[in-house]
């Protein structure tokens, strides 16, 4: 994959990880989930979004983080 494509995937993965972090913060502070509670999405759709966010976290762990640790 070219570096522009990889950079786009890295940015998307970071955005999704941030959304996941915000979801945890909202869950702790307001006792509501961002995906199912605030956005009113069904549990099946929410589960798919959570899996995508989890994959993004794994992508960041193995792709994005090592790039920044090298600097």
C-alpha cells in the first residue's frame, strides 16, 4: 500500500480510537453509551461499530504507535 493510503488509514484509525475513548468517558461520567444511548443506534449496529473501533485500536497499536516511537 502506498504511503498516502497508509496515512489515510492511520488517521481514520486514530479518529475511531478517539471516538472509542470518548465513549468510555461518557459511559463513566454520564452512565450512557455514546453509540447506543446518544446516537440511538440499535445494539446490532452498535456492536459492529464497537468491533470496527477495536480493530482500529489494534491497527494503531501495531501500525501507528511504532511510527511515533521511532522518532
